[in-house]
C-alpha cells in the first residue's frame, strides 16, 4: 500500500503521521511493505513566480518534514518526504498522489472555526472531490481549541 500523508505544521500533524505509520506497519505484516510519503505544500502568492524562493517557508517546511521522518523512524517505517511549491494546496496534494501512485491519502484537519462554525477550509473539499484514491481525514480533538 502506498500512503501519502499531508503535513502542514499543525498540532494534528504528529498524530496524523503516527496514524499513517501504524497503517503502513499493519499492511506490511507478512506482505510487501507499505510505503509512506509525507508531503508539505508551500503556497506561493500569485504575484510571485511559482519557483520563487520563499526562504522562511522552506525552512519551516524542512522542520515539518524532519519531524515526520523522526516519527516514522520510531515505527521503523521508511518515509519519503517532499516539499512542493504550488498556488493552491488541494490541487498540489491530488497531483502528488496521482504522480506517486498513492492508494490512500491521510490528512490531518485542525479544528477551525469561521464565523463561529466548524469549517473544512478549501483544501479538504478539493481533495475529497478530486482524489482518485481513498482519503482519510483525521480531525483534531475539539477541546484543543476550546475557548
């Protein structure tokens, strides 16, 4: 099984990577080992060229991917990591999943409110609508952001 896990620097990332690693370990028992691919997307403002260096975001992205590698090593899972620069995160995730041949996308979802209501944002609906493979959402606990 080929599992793509998204990491964005949210609190829920650690649990999301752990979930993907546990799934990879289970699927790999007695069979061909599963592969885990962690992707961090850096959104580039439309006023800049897509290949424009965004140093602070790249440094942050490297830290996020390093954390994913550390978690995977705890599980004895080999993980590939990739930082992608794109205009929008949703299409970048779907494109990476297709290019890599993912069987599953695992996405962490921070508990966000907009106008007092829980909000999925724009990335999750895009991935759910357009991904060719299965998608698992892992929403963080409600009490993390309780007022």
